[in-house]
C-alpha cells in the first residue's frame, strides 16, 4: 500500500477517567481497534461479525471495558460473540488495543459529516446504519484513514 502522510487519528483523552464498562462491541487489527456503540438490536454484534469476516479480530462483544483510549473485554466474555440465529461462539480474540475509530450505529451522518471525536476515547467518531450494504467498506476506509494509510481531505477525521 502507498502511505499517505498524516497522523493516526485516535489519541489518548486525558480528561477521561480510567476503566469504564460500556455496552458495545469492538474489533481490532494490528493493535488498533474499532468501537461499535448503539442501542440494543442496532447491529453491533452483526457488524463485528462482518468485520471479522473482512479480516479483523474480535476484541469484545456486548461489553467493552475502556481505559482511556484502550479497549479490553471483561474476563468472563473474552472470545465470545453472539451470532443471532446461530448461538454464542468462541472465537480467537485480541486482549487489548487502542481505539482509533468509534462507530455509532443508527441514522447515518450527512453525506460529508463534520470532523468529530468520541468524548470517551478521543477517537474519530462517525455514525452509520449497520445494515447498509457498504457499511464494512466505509468503516474499513475510515479505519485506514485513521491509521494514516489513506489521507483525510474532508469528513469526520479531518482536523
């Protein structure tokens, strides 16, 4: 891949206290994570499964423990993913990763959203519908931009 100059997006937010447990799912790749939040039934686990199918690794499902910008799974849930209509499966998992991207599930942002950061982690934050056919591709593109592989010209990660 061609490297595009620019800093990675997610950075430690010193204003946030240590260790919070939130209702979310999280996947990781190469030590960096994507955090999915939204109401029950929004598609967090399903989207995590689709991201795993695209090459990411499970970090946590249902509950995520946040320590500033770092995510871990509660010990009793490590490696477990709920797959609706199938059951709860045990998968390979990552123990800890820095959150670079927060994806809030629900109504999508505008076509070209303003720059935004997640107040809990300091990560770039975007909103989209989990069921959109291009959801995985959009999330992967934003993740690669957060890692500096792609460059932000405008949008949620543009600062």
